[in-house]
C-alpha cells in the first residue's frame, strides 16, 4: 500500500497510452511455487515504470478518473493473463477493487465490469482473486456482501487486504467471508520486538483457520521477514524478497529453492526447541516422582474427604519441589481434574528470586481455559508430562509455556516456565 503525505503535489492523471499493468508474484509456501500475481498499475516513463499508487490513494483525485484508469489497467492485465499459461501454469490474478467502486457500479448498472472482462477474454473465474482494498466505505455492508457473493457465485475467490486496519475489522471480515486474508509487513516487522503485535498476527492465522481462509503475508523484503511469516503460519507470501511488480510473468518454480531452505531451517529450529522442552518436561516428571509419591497422590485423590487438609498437603508437596526447579520456572500450582485449584500459587519474585506463596488462589477454577480439557485428556495414560504452546502470561506479560504432570487419578501439577526461544524469534 502507499502512504500519501498531505504536502505532496496532486498527482496528475496519466496519459492512457502510457499505462501498463505490472505483476508481483504471490508464492505458496506449501508448493514453493508462484501461484498468482497481484496486478499493480504502472506508467511507462523514460524506459522504465512509475507506480500509480499515489494517484489511486490520494483522496483529492476525482474518483471517476481513478476508476477510469483502473479499468484500463485491469483489462490489459486480464488480456495478458489470457495469453499466459503455455507451459501449463495458469497463475491467478489478484485484482484490487475498492468497495465503493463495486458498490456504485452495481447500484447504477446491475453489472460488474470485471466479470464482463473475464468472460470477454475466456478466463476461468477461479483464476481471479477479488482483493477488497482498504478505504472508508460508507455504503451498505449488506449490499456489498451481495455484490461480493455475485463474484463468488461465478467462481472468483475473495481476499481482504490490510487485515487489522480500518475497513478490515472483525465484523466486516465475518460478513464478507473471504478465502484469503492479507496482512501487511509493517505489522509483522513491529512484532520482531513487540510481542503484542506478534500475538495479534498469530490471532489472524487462527482467525483464518476458523473461517476457512488462508493467510497471505505481503511486503516481505528479507529472509528474516519470510521466517517470521512461516512462524506466524502464513500459507502465502509476497514481496521484494522474491520480485517487484514486473511487466512479465516469471517461471512458477523460480523461488522454490529459497523457500525450501527457509522451511527446512524452520523445521529444524522447531525440532530443536521441542526436543529441549521434552527434556525439560521429563526432568519435571522425575523431580515430582522424587519428592514423595504418596504426598503427590493423597491430596488430589482424597481432596473431597480431606477438605482443607488437602490444600495444606498440596502446598507441602510444592514446597518440597521448589528447590529442584530451575530459574526459568516462575509459577507452580496443583489442580484437581475438574479444574479447581487445590494448592496455593507459588510465584518467583524476579529471575532466580525467592518463591512467594499466594493462598488466595485456592479454590480458583481453571477449567474454562482453552486447552485445559484437551491437555487433561492428552495426559491420560501417559507417563510423561505435557507442554503447552507458547503464550503471553497475563500477569508478567512474558512469553511462557505451561508444563503439566498428571500426579494421581484426579490431580495435575502445573509449572509455568519462561520460553526463552520465543524471546528470540529469529534465532535460527
């Protein structure tokens, strides 16, 4: 996308004879191939090409002039796509359309120019991705959804650009029901040092999964950007690391080696990290066993019979365990299988600091936590400990994982531990 500074001169309307579409490749990480191209408007100048981004994004430009120029570029792109594919590759085209353009044309004529052009050039609608772009849309969302459904009914895919910004809020995403969500690189780059942004990006990946969409990260310029996109869970990637927008299509497999290298690096990194956590979970299991097996079992198994005494026994168990835990462990507590916390909380005061007992947490019920029941089921019949996914701790705001040990027929010991690998997301 393009940022327009208010003090810049008003972009002039380009000469129609100088217009040309350029194409920036979109790569699928699963196939490692170019699967499509975003169409971007360019003007031929002095043997090169100049972006029309400022012309299309400046609110001072007449909307009719913007639409006229866009239609010319759109038709040129579709004509070129119709001629492509002689080698068997038939790439998709991502066409940027402002909601207001679709809305106004359909309200006035009952027709959609892009569909007319698709039929004119004999292009399979499945090759077309209608990319709903960011703007301050003031029309009826119900009517816009009906228009988008017309594209969808003809076989086109729907993408939402700039997810997380103005137009693309959660409510509108739900209404439009896209097959692709596009996230801008600038949010991703902030996530390298701001875990709030990283959490938001991960949430977009989860959102995409929940609504049956794929995540596309755009603006990737470095290998580090690509690694972050892979870590977030993107299916597609786009950016200058691969190629700028160009007048011709590239060979579909041109960047397969680069993507394969980063996927392999990511896989090896994940294996190393998970193996370290498995070893840490194994140590915890042995430490719990070394404390005193019956002290582990009795408060959990006989909690209903022992009443308050069970809580004291649970605390005693944890206090025997604390000296064995390393400095990365920051919180320990014991729950019954129904989610009710039996013990106090034991929290560490600073890295390597003393443990502090918080009795007020006794009786808390954690069964509402998203992974409590699934982790509990996973523990059934297992001799080892479980390790959660990385998440941000509510109290310390640091990235942690929770290790859980099934201590008896109805008790689970939880140890929250700092995830140092998550604090260094690019260390591979």
